[in-house]
């Protein structure tokens, strides 16, 4: 029997986590907590970051939305504070979580696929998420100059960043 996607990740847990953490630094991704959900990334880095995750065999399974706020952009661009959030470690200001529903993407099929087919599924899934993020539909409803996505990586729930 073939290993599931999550079992495969567990086989090389430390290497996978180190890879993800290096990508976080390279693309200035800021996770909100200690794990791999709500990983805030600014729009210029989204496409390439998701592509790198795809190459490394890491799936994204959900997206939340945040405002990047600073003392100047909040007033100048009318970026209203939402639910609060962390101070940015890469940029001036802080992040404020928007009251936009979590957008989840289907991963059940990934868990059921044999190892040889997982890569193609991850590529398709991550492309769908990238398209959703970069589409104007979400951005047009809110002030896109402040809006940033946060990715939920599909890794075991008990993984904490190193």
C-alpha cells in the first residue's frame, strides 16, 4: 500500500520543515502562530512562493485575508482595521485579519492518491489557489492596496515551526 500525502511528509519531517522555513524567509512569509496556518504573504511574492511549494511537494489547502496596516497606509488608503493581528516582522506596520470566510480547497483526493499521482494533484490544487488569490473578485470587494492573503499549508496538524 502506498503512503498517504501526510505520511510522506512525516517521513522527512525535519527536512520538509527546514525547506518551508527557508522559503518563508526568502519570500517574507509571516505565520501568525507557531504552525503552518495563516502564513501571511504580500501579493508580489504569492505566485512564486506557491510555485516553490509545488516544486517541493507541499500543498496549500486554505486562504484567509488580512490587511497590511501602517500609520500612513491606514489613513491614506482607507485600510480599516478589522479583527487585529501581529506586528509585521518584515514591513512597517501590522496585519489585521479581515472578516472574510476561510476559503478551503478539497484535499480528500490528495490523501487517497498513490504517491506517483500526488505531485500532479498538488500542482493542480496549488494552481487553483494561486488563481483564486490573484483573481480580482476578492480584491475588488476590499481595498486591494492593503489586502494580503494568508496561506494554510497542508501539513500534519501537530507540526510547529522549527
